[in-house]
């Protein structure tokens, strides 16, 4: 979600900052473009941080197996993380 928003903000900000030569009374379109670019970069950074967090998170399952020993008097318990 953040990556898509970041790309849209970067594109809109780049258009306003570099391609639009019109001016509106009381609004600096170049500055608005740079603000949108900054918001796009921030959104991409947040998206990258979220992506790294999801990629490194593993699901760990603990498995415990119990076996009867050969003499039939003892249990052997083995716990593993898969």
C-alpha cells in the first residue's frame, strides 16, 4: 500500500516541480511538488521497512515427539523447532 502511494506521490510531485510552468496566486507549485516528492520518499521508506519486517518474520512451530524406549519402561521426548 505504501509503495503504490509513494510512487504516485513521486510522479505527481515530479510533474509539479519540474514540468509545470504555470503559477497560481498564493500557491508555489514547485514547492508543492517538492513536498509531494518528500512524502513519496517517506512512503517508500515506510513500505520498505514493512516489507523487510514481513520477509524476516518466520513462523516457528515447535514439535514434540514422544517415543517409548526399547525396554518399554521409559519415554523419550524430543522437541524440535521447524
